[in-house]
């Protein structure tokens, strides 16, 4: 209530003062709570440099408690050099009346840590400077992260600049935002600065610029990379180059496509080398075909000479020997003919060679009986080193069958089978003739033909055996 003079009554005045005091106390508590809750260091000093207030984070920077600071100066708390620097800074703020902000590195708890510190003038209600207030924020982890990121960027840039492939990055308008030295050189520029901010149209003819722009636009629109695409690029009327290029969408941290990255390798040298290799291989194939053709012709000449020689001798045994020799040469001619036609001079299909060889042997052998030929030959591959002795073995066994198996018979049948089982080949050559005597067979014959068959079987690291009953069957097995 008011008195006659309009002044507050004593009781009312006391109530207002209590409210003000309570408000100030609450404000002080709030300020204290804020100071102790924030992770940064906060302090206040008077004009003499004595600490009037400091939070726990600030005291911890010196390894002390807040109470250790109150009423004392930096000269009493810190090492001389650090205390002197702090005092000079405080005096500069007081004399200038302006904030002092700096980044500094301090040794805290034996560890070097980085801070951003700010000191401002502390003014009373009249605006008079009565001290300073300071805030220091620990930015050590941020600095380390920035340094790590910077090191990664330097490493990445070092790699980009020193690999031979051209590497560039373009923004959404297809302007260059990165160009390594190889890319700069490819565009005929002298430095990356001449390239940045420009498009392919600033460096290439419109035909090529349109081509590159269309690819870049397709990659950005689809969001799908184009990897290892080979292209031929005409440099001028007489020169052409080949490049192997990849285009990858460039995305920001939100996953939005903001450009494109291009990586290109000049493979002209490789392509020319490949073409030269193809030419050399074609020449080699031509030479090999010519060699085999001449070998076949020489074999034909040898076969003719043996036939002529046979006609000039009277001795029956000599005639048969010459005839057998001519047959062996003839079978080798068939092998070479098949080899020549196959186009592969190292490996050849048994199914491609053996049936023709069997037909040739049967056709060349004089046999009074009418012979039916059965062939069951699977299509598997042998190298020529194995195929040649196999062909001679088939020739010897079939020739022997045609000469002796069908004596006194009007009809007969021969059967040739070949298949591969696991890692072994199995070849069967049989007839339904009169049969081979028990005294004759591998290991028990002095005849040249069977001795040759045995030796060639060993050459194949294989085994050959004779099975009798309803005729004769030779079974050859060898690894392949």
C-alpha cells in the first residue's frame, strides 16, 4: 500500500526487495549451472588479473580446481611464459575495448591440445571496463579430423596426379572441376588452371565434344556407370588412337548425382601390339600349313617309291614288307591330311581323324571278302604326339585283320571303338574273323607289325591286350 505521500509502505517495499533478491539468486544459479555444464573453459578476471570466477573445464586446463584460481593471478598459477602471454592479452583487450580471438595450442595433462580462445572486455552497468571474460573451446579432435581429411585429400591427389590414365571430374553442367596432368596434356593445355571451369567444347572439335557430352549426360541421367568401354578416336586423316574409358556418376554426401568422373587409358600401343601378334600368328599358321602340306607330299612320294620298288622285286616276303611300309606311310598321310584340315596343329579331335583313317585303311587293303565297317568313335581331343602313334597302331591291327582274319570267307565285319573314360582313352579294334592263334599276341610274336604295336603302346604309356572269342579284339588303354 501507498502512504499519504505516495511512497510505498515499508512492508510493500520489503516484499519487492525480496523478489529482486530471489531473482538475482536464481539468475546466479542459472549462470553457474550453464558455466559448469558447457564443455568449454569460461573465466572472469578483474583489472589486476585476479580470477573472480572460473568453471571446472577452465581449471582442469591447468590441472587445478576452481577454488585454486579465485583471487589469484596467472603469474601465481601458470608457468612464467604462459602467464606473461595471458597478461599481455588481457591488457590488450582492456586498452582496446575490443574482443581478442585466437587459435592456440596448450599443453594440458601432458598432451598438446588445440583451442579457439576469445577474450572480451567486462563492463559494468555504466559501460566502464572492470575486467575481462574469456572462453576457450577445445578443437583438438576437430583439428585432428581436419588434418586427417587433408592428408587423405593430399594422398588421393598424389595418386590421381601420378597415374598414367587421364582422370577428370565434371559438375552437372559438364564443366571441369578436376583434371590430372595426363588429362591436361590430352587436351593440349599447360596447367589444370587452364582447364577448370571449361567444357569439352573448349578443347575438342564439335564431333568429339558432342560424343563425350552424350556419354556424360547418359551416365548422369541413368545413374549407372559405363566401365571399360573401348573406342577408336581419329586424331587426324592418317592417325587413329584407341582409348579404354570409364564414366562414373559423381554423387554428393546425400546421394544426389552432381556430376561425372571420367577415367581414360590410351591403349593404342596395346592394340597395335595385338594386331601385330595376329599378323604373326597368321604368318605362323601359313608356314605350318605349308610345312604340313610339303610333308604330306613327301609322304606321297615315299609311298609311290615303295609301290614302284615292290613291283620290281620277285621275293614274296620283300613284296609284303614294302606293301606294309607303304600302308604305314599311307596312314600317316591321312593323319597329316586331317591335321591340315583341322587348323589346330597341336591338338585334334579323335572323332575327326579316326573314322577317316579307318575308311582309308580298309579301302587300301586288298581283301577277298566283303567287309562291313562299324565305327563308334567319341569326340575327344588328343595332342598330335599321341595321335600319331595311335594312328599307326590302328593301321597295323586293321591291316593285319584285313589280310588274315577273313581267309576263305565271303563276308566279314570289323569294328573300331574309341572313347574317353576319366583320364584314360580306350580304343578297341576287332573283327569277327577266324581268330588269332593263341601262340600269337603282344609279347609272343616275332612279327614286325605286332612288335611295332607293342613299342608304340609303351610310347603312349599304355597297355594293349588281345581278347579272343567270336573273332579277335585288340584293346588299347592309355592316359590322356
